[in-house]
């Protein structure tokens, strides 16, 4: 279940938002929420927001995270809670995330991402 997050981290740290987005469910039913922005609905809308917010590898920084809890709800649904940080030249944002995942054809994908930053 957690492998998808480690793969996302690899893509992020290589400046590859398209690769990073492979961890999300490519559906209009995907949901992303944060405390600072309006909710985002749909994979296409989310990738556009990521590309606008992080136009280059320098703005993306180095992603690090700690997975603090993994809860298997059923054979095909799971929840993950953790903490994240971005290490960038001019700042160091940190926060927490709550993810809902679903298993599609033996692949776990994020169906809902709720992220906050401090």
C-alpha cells in the first residue's frame, strides 16, 4: 500500500509532476482538499494545479515524509496518515496528510488527499 507514496516521492524529487500524478486515481471523482485552497475535483484539475503551483524543480524542492499510520479498511480500501516536508532553498514548509486509497487491478491509488501545511 505504501509503495505508491515512495514512488511518488521519487518522481517529485526528480521534478516529474506527470510521474508523481501516477499515484492518483485518474478520475473526475478524485478529491484533493487543503486548508489554504478550495477543494480540487478530478485528476486533470489536480495536475493543472500542481503544474501551476510548482512550475520547476526548484519550486518543488525535495519531498520527505513519514508514514505514521496505515489502516486497511477492506481488501480494496485503505487510509494513510503521515507528515510531510519540502526542503527548498528559501523555505521549508511542513504539514500532515490523510489519504484514502483504493485498489484497482492490484494497484493502490489515492482517491482522496487531504493535506495541510503549518
